[in-house]
């Protein structure tokens, strides 16, 4: 689960709010168990740029079957909105990849 955090004394130039995993203290990360599935999700989500890049930054990295995402924002409300929209879209893309992958694997 991810949560917003604020550093006690920030010198990040206004990007004070970040999204980290509560359990591991790292970026929001999803392991797809398949490099191909992770790559499809990454490429699909990469085209959807932030609507307000001056207020929210999103950096995605792909490492094998793991997709990691780092969010930073100037205000908590921008972080919440961006993270929520991203997770909704990620859930949709993931469901499509899983269903297509299962159907495709069954016919090969």
C-alpha cells in the first residue's frame, strides 16, 4: 500500500510530497511475474503524461517483471489525484493484459 509522505525539513525545491510503499519505504512497485506483461503495462502507461507537470512528477522504471513508479508533487492534493488516476488506469491495463495473456496463451 502506498502513502503520501512529507519530509520534516525539505530542500527539494517544492517537490515536498512523495508516494512511498508503507511496508518497504520505496517506490510504488508491482511485480507482474512476466517481463512481457510488465513491458506491455509500462508502454501503455508511459504515453499518458501528467496533466500538470509543473505540479506533479511521475517517473516509471521497468526492471524485468517489476514496474516501479515514483511520484512527487508540490501539494498533497495533486499527489492524491495523480496517484489515484494512475492506479485506476494501471488496474484497467493490468486486467486487460491478464485476460488477453490468458486467452492468447491458451491458443498457442
